[in-house]
């Protein structure tokens, strides 16, 4: 592994931020809660989904927002960004790296590829800066004001790689008012979380805000492999993050500087060999969450460092606003794990050699790393603020990324266990630019239309250099230089039926630029997926009902995707390949509701249905080594004999549940000089396929998780206090949520029940 680099400037900034709060670090996300609704009505949710501040009910986009109590409860006490999984219609999130590499899926569209060069069709934007690399997308969520999820193509204003949708985070910004908060929580397995923020005016024009996060969890998973026994070897982490912002507010000018950093040192997700019972999708009898049987657990590690800075400058010029956003992001990671999830392997020369659990065809201990990644973006846009019927936005965007990826393989049972026996280095330079425009036209007081257009140009220069092969393939150097351009567009209309009900319709087109898969440890080919394009049709109703005490938003949609980029992950040959599917279709509906049931009881209910289907009679991929494939198959010659291929035509997309549902209830009542509250949520997602092909073992069961939070809040002097207890996955439902298919029925399992308590103080 190459030592992770950190510039002298970054080291000094990090040391300053972390040491300043070492004795009084704070935890657990507390969103900038919106003001309480008056007269028991639901609050008006203001969003920036179209780069303007707008009422969410009047935006012709399927968008859901998390803020206030919901965001606070979901993300509290050590949760990483995956807390949003199944909490919003049509959104699911998973990872085979644990906390560091989330993969997003919207309306069934996502990417299962675990390579560090994998692109995703769901874009993540934090404080108006796109987070392109998957490692950047794992930045901890803390001191966040609002999360917006935009479903459907967002290719006009947000550009490349948004054919499925967009997840948008807005952190709490500095203000002239002195305020802050701090919280500490303690939970299962020795988890301790500190979080907080403080900010206020430095001068009449300049304000600042400093936010920090410190999370720790002990290793708690025991290794019981014979000869490798070790207690408390996996499952823990230490996560530190900070953000400092400065805001200057002039008469017609504002400037916002943002610096953020992350340092995570922990263990990767636990891979569990043969944890799925053959011929079923059940976990094996006697499964224990805190036990593994590894022969390389002692060498497992995951280290992530990232940092970035952005400068947003905004000028008001009469009825126009000129905005410039300059940003830099950088990430480094090294993650090493026992991928086969077991110990030993089948040795034909010594059939009695120990192995387990179950049959282990061969060992697999590997690592992936990013020693260097730098992303630079620049956006310049001009927006009108006219009082008349026409308004517009126009802009230019530039993206430049330099990325280095290392792939390692280790000999678990050689003369020196853990010795390097395979190495590949990938280099990729990406440059993209775009020009875009959007026009809003008010036809009548009740009818508004919007049209958008964007031209994007994308180019990559890539090389993969294998200097050491674990399979005896020898040295190999390969290059690819794909490029493409595309015109994205959208057309939408919003019609106000009355003061409470809006109807909207939207048709949109977007694309994902060419992708490259160059992880050639076990293969001799770099694969390239051509650009995918999508055209989506949707219509819906956004309504406030019951005199403002209820909100019902409903959408139906249909999309067709041409040349969808897919990853054939693993298979018996343990080699990832990119392919393009001729056509993919999807359709469904989304229901998003909020209710004030009584003066003391609020509720939300969300539901989505997604049906996806691959349509390509010629598309076939390699299948698992030991599972029960249910797709039609045929055989092709392979390096070690005939290999099965599964025909994918008619299959649904992987990690694409048909049903997602979420229910929350919040009850509060005044008690003494404070307020007692309890918050419950239930999330559900239906069964999913882990891979492109379908098999019995690798169909994830439906998953239901229940959370509960209860506490007491009171005010004293200038401070507000809150103490609470909480539980996640209340009924401790345990099942596989992902798998490794090239070796044995290796599973990844959802988090066990988590119980904790939290104390929080807010000061003004």
C-alpha cells in the first residue's frame, strides 16, 4: 500500500479544527429545523431543486425533502449516508465497502460495480458541488439543513451522469446570529458519537460556522477460524470530520467559502463465506452476527481521507444574479479484506486440508486503493429575477478529474501469508464541459412551463498497467480513450388547479458518459460501456388538503433507456465486465404524504412501485460458482472448462425493489416545563436480485426495519436541552443484503439491532 499523502496546509487545517474541539466534541446530526407550522398546519418546504428557492409544491419535478425531526431521527448516532435507504420513495442505497462507498439507486437505476472507477447514474451534489467519485459520496452527514432527492433525469441544470436522479445536500450556513449545538450519544457495541457546530458574526458583514463530527465503535466481531482465532477483530471504526465556512454579505454581493475534511480508520464490511444456505435465500442455521471464520481477518483494514474546498461568489446586478462556484475535491482510500469470507481452500493434493465454513474453492484476499484523486469544477451561471412572465438561467460548467486506482491481490497461504501476488494500477483523466439554459414562461396566472437544454462534452484518457498477476497472466498494459457529447433536454408544465392542488407533467432526456472497467487482476481486457441515454415521462399531483393539515403528492412515470451501462460483477471467473443492454424500460408510481393528525400527533406515509425490465435477447453474463441459477443458460468454452452464461432478457435490474414504503409517527405532549416526544418509523423494501442474473440464493428477502426514539426536551435560560433513547432495527431482523458470487455463497448482512441514548444542547 502506498502511504496516504496529505498536504502541509491540509494537515495544519485538520489539526486546528480537531484539536480545537478535542475536549468538547459534539455528535449526532441535528438538522437546521424549519420553523414550526402555525395553527397546526404543515410547513411550507422551500427547496433549491432547480437552483432557485421555490415552494416544493409548485416545482414540476418529483422531489422529496428530508429536514427537521425526520432527518434528525433517521441520521442520528453513527449512521452513515445509507440511513436514507428506503426512507424516500424509489430510493435505495447499499454498499459492499461499508461506510465508505455508497451506491445509490433511483427508480431501479443504479450501478452494482464495486470498482473504485465505477460511475453511477444517480448524482450526489453537496452544497452545489457534484461529488463524482464514489468515495466522495461517503462523506459523513452532519450539520445538514435539508436533503432533497430529485427523481427522474436531471440532465439540464445538473449535467453529466444524472439519468436516474439526484441526491442533494445543503449544509447549515453561517449567519450573523450566534448559535450552535452539541450532542453526545452512546450505543451498542461501545459506539460513541460526538457532534456539534458553532457560528455567528465576526463583523457586520462576515460570519462563520464550524461543524465537527467524531464517531467511534469498537471492533466486536470474533474470528473463530481454526488456527486464526481472535476476539474483536472486525466491525469497528473511528470517523472524524469537520467543516468550516465563512460568509461575507455585502449590499449586492455575497461570498461563501467552505472547507471540509474527513478521516476514517476502521474495518471493511464483514464478508461471510457460505452464510447463505444452498438452495434457499435463508441464512445458515445458527448464524451469528458477531462471528466470522476468516484466515485473513487480522490484515483487514479500511482507511479513508478526503478534503475539499469551494468558493461561491454571487452578484446581484439589477434584476440579474451572477453566480460563480469554484470547487476542489480530493479523496484517498485503502481497503483490504478477506473476500472469500472463509478459511483454507480445496486442495486436490490434500483433500483433508481444513477449510470452511462449507466448501471454499479458492482463497481471495484483495485490496483496492486510491492514492491520488483530485477533482476540479467550475460553474458560472446567470439567472434573471424579473417580475414579468419570463425568467431564465444560462451557464457554463467545467469538470476535470485526475484519478489513480490500485488493485492488489495477496497470497493467503504462501510461504509468507499476506504476500502481494497481484498488482494493477489504473490511471484516468476526465475532462468534461457543458453549456446550459433554462427558460420559465408564465402563460397564465395558473399555468407555467419550463424548457431546458444542455450540451455536454465528455472525454477520458485511461490506462491499466498490470505488473504482477495472481493467475499467471503476466504483465499487461492497456489503454482506452472514449469520448462522447450529448444534448440533454426537458420540458415541463405546472398548472394550479386551485389554491391547494397543482398538477404537473414533465418529459426529460439525459445521459451517462462512457464508463471504463480496468480492474484486470484476473482478466486480460479493459471493457468500455458506451453512453447510455434515457427519456422519461411523468405526471403528478401535488396537493395540500384538510386546510393545510395534510399533504398528498403522487406521481406516475415511464422511462426507456437505450444502451444502459451494466456491470457483470464477478461470476465464476472473478472478472468484472461492462456491457450495454440494448433497451431497458421502467414504470411505476410514487406516493409521498404528510399529516397533522392531532395537535400532538404528526405522521408521514410514503409508497413507491417500480417495475424494471431488460430487453436484450443477445445479452448474457457469467454466473455464480455454487448457486442455483433460475435464468435460461448456455455454455461457452473457458480457461478451466465450460462456463455457464445466463440470458438476461426479461430480468429486472439488480438492487431494484418493486416496493418501497415508509411510515413515521411523531407524538409530543407538554410535560412540566418541557415536552415529551416519541418518534417511530417503519421502512420496508421488497425482494431484490443482487446480480444481473437471477438465482435462488442471491435473491434478497424483503426487509422491514423499525426504529423508535423517545425523549424529553426543555429550555433553560438561553439554552435548549434534549435527552433521548432510541433503537434501530428494533426486532433485530437479520438477513443477507448483498453477496459475492465468484467463489461461494458469501453474504453481507444488514446491521443488527442498535440501542443507544443521546444528550443534546442547543445554545443561542
